[in-house]
C-alpha cells in the first residue's frame, strides 16, 4: 500500500489542479489512510433490496437539486418574473414545450431583464434534454462571465460536451468551473463528473484527485457519498491503481458510515449499489476467505 501511495504522490506532481498544491501531498496520503483505517470499525448493515441506482445520477432528479443549481427567483414583480416562474413550474411538471416558450419570450422580448441569463440556462437545459448538444451549448455560451449564472453555464456546457462525446473538452470546462469558482454550488458536482470521466478514460490518478478534492473541500455537500463510491470504483476498475482489497475496504467504510447514520450516507441512494458491488467483489476475488 505504501508503494501505491508513493506512485500516487509522484503522479500528483504532474497532474495537480489548482486546488491541490505541494503542501497538500502529505495530506492527501493521510486522507486515504484515514479512510482505509475506518474499515477496522466497519459494521454490517442490512442489505437494501430496492432498485439499484446508476453511478451517474440524473441531473434533474430532484427539486432540491434544481434549487441548488439555479438559485431562488428574486422577489420582483413584472411580466419577465412571471414568465420565469411559470416556465420553471411548467418544466417541473414535464411540460417542456410550454416551458421553453416562456423562457424564449424572455430571451426575445426582455433582453434587459435580470432574468435573461436564467432564461438562457433553462432554455439550454430543455434543448440539451432533446440531445441537441450544439444548440444547447450556444444557449449556455450566450451567458457572459460577468453574470451570476456563468458558473451554471459552464456546468451545463460541460454536460453537453460530455453527452456529445467530447470528454476532454468536457473535463476542461468542468475544471474551469471548480478552479475559478470553488465556492459555487456547482463546483463539487463538476469535480465529481470530472472524476467519473477521468476513470472512463483510464486516468485513475486524476480521477482520484477529484475524489480527494470533494472529500477535503466539500464534505458538507451531498456529493460526499458519491465521492466514496467513485473512490472504490477507481480501485476496482483503473488498470494502474487496481487494488481489490482497497476497493473492498472502501465499500465497507461506506456501509459503516451508513450504519452509524452519518449524513449523506444513511439515506444514500447508492447504498444498494455498494452492498451489491461489495458482494460481487467478495464472491469473485475473495472466495477463499468465505
């Protein structure tokens, strides 16, 4: 395990993003060691037989997430405010055509509106949902970097590039978001998606950097359980970092945290996947222990 840490720290010198500097290398090793040490106190939890969620959560899965992503509508009167409010309500009701019409009315007729950029973001999200990636990127790119919606435009541009298959440009867009706006509500999500894309590209060291970045800097956000799950997947799947024993320990730590009712773990939708993946890992690679 010590050898693995040495290799990992050396890799950080080459790949380190802005949020990770030379003073953090030892801290990164300590974080991984601390996580793995938790396995010694792991306690089993009852297996949840509910449907297993995908590793990639749907970006439009909950009203809470939408509030986090788009913010609250300012308390203002006027037709533009009414149009935005109605557009969001129609969106949440699944009435995409009517929703898009409301947002487009703001874009076409209220260019000076404080809700203009918000309308661009919502319109782009609907277009993205139709898999019209370039058209969605055009909408997001119309939001200037002096706008409060600019971080959101970066996030959704990254998503559009991701679904388009341009993974490297997607990663660069996400990196621009979390390096330039580390306190923004989208930054931890951008870091998480980057980690998944790095793993998909067999760039495990950089994927692990993203995971550690979330654990260090965003432990108060609901991407924390995703970060632990992704860390286990890195050690399970990456051709360089593959270490099934470490993956197993991380899965057990996840279940232990849920068993201790820790926030973001106790009700995590990833619990069934963690239990399933741990069971499959032990059946496949640890049969002699059984």
